[in-house]
């Protein structure tokens, strides 16, 4: 019993009964979010996303060399074969190489390009092994890109419908606007980090959307409960109260998912680390936006509608007292 009481406070991220006035910083939160999202949109157009093979098409070959890779020799060997190379880069360990080739016009041309790469590597780097080869044509990559964008749009539409039916329209609009801002920031993160934007990253963004939506629903649920419980409390104070009441759960869930994703980002390898880094970024953005973006938008949209029939209660210190006779 003694040890349980001693250890219990160590696992509470926020003390009980906090009364942080989050809505005092609502304008700053919205301004910072708008600036970051605008910058992300600018980055999307220039320099733009680095599309992976799923969306750009072409050939990707992962090669393992007997020792540390000599990139200049590999590039020279590919150039001698007149192959449309897009890049030769390190892939994880020093003896791992990723070779990217441009889109080939036909399947026969794709097979011929792969054969040329094998021959060039056999001459330039004896003992090199090709671990995997992925080839996607232009038509398939365009279809995958359309499907990826369609998946994001459908997800946002379904979230809008779900929250609209579960809450009032102010909640739904606030959540979708916030999620769009979260997506734009995530796109900006992808541009800055130069991770390949492929189907894995689409899955990462959808995962971030799901997590961020769940976080916002937790806060919205408490707001709705408090709207029924405190009939005359001003909406600004009620939202502050709701955020404070759910703060331990919000931060606890975020910290758990963050710590679970961190090892994947650090030690998961090239195939999964990009997904994990996007998850880490999305957790931070989704948690902060639930407090500083979604809540202020709800306040602006519902201040006169959700509390249109109530007036703020005067503080006890300012109420008139009966005259003493």
C-alpha cells in the first residue's frame, strides 16, 4: 500500500483539478496554425513532395554490396549502359544501395533495364546482390495517386458525417477544418524531411487522421456533457473546463502512442521509419490542435448558438447583498 501511494503521483502527467485558461491563447493558436499551414502549402508547390515509386512510376532496386558501397563507381557503370537513372543513394547500412530508374515505356523495356543494371553491377561491383526489384508503370502510378487522394477525401467526408450526426454541426465543421490544417502541416513535414510520398505515407496520414479525430471526439464529448451539466456557464469557460478535465487522458494517450512509435522511427529501418516519423509528428500536431485549434473554432462557431438562451452568471463577489437592518 505504501509503495502504491508513493508511485501513483509519478504516473500523472497533469495534477488533478487544473484550471488552465486555454482559450486565452485561442487567437495565437489559430494564427500560428494558419502560418504553418500556409507555409506547408507553399512548400507543397515548391520544392514539392518527393514522390515514391508508387506514384511516380519507374524501377527501384535495392542492392547489397560486398563492402561499403562505392557510389561513384555504381553511377559510372549505370551511365555507361545509358540507363535513365534518377538516383543512387545509401539505403540504411553502408553496404546497402537504392537505385532508382525512370519510367520505361513498355514491360519489355522494363525487363531490359533491369537486365542492364544486373550486368553493370556484375562488372563494376563483383559479388553485389540485388535484394529486391520494384517496377511500376506510368498508368498504374497515376491510378494509385488518384486512389490515394480519393482515400484522403473520403476519410474527411466520413469524419464530417460521423461527427455531424454524433454532435451538432459546429463540432463537425470545427473538427474537419482542424483535420485539414493537420494534413497540410503533415505534408509540409514530408516536404522538409524528403521522405518518399507513397502508399505507406498515405497510410500514415490516414492513421494520423484517425488518431487526431479520436482525440478531438474525447474533448467534444466532455464539452457536450458539460453543456447539459452547466446550463448557464459561458461557453468559453465551459470549453476550458472540458479541456482541463480530459487533459490527463489526452496527454496520457498521446505519450503512450508516441513512446510506442519512437523505437520504430529510430531502429525500424528504412522501410518503416518514415511511417513512424510521420506518426510522431502527427501525434504532436493532433494533440495540440485538439486544444488550440478545434476548441477555439468551436467557441467561435457556437458562442451565440450553443449558449444563445443563457447569460453569464455574475461572480459571487459582485452580486448585491440585502441591506442589513
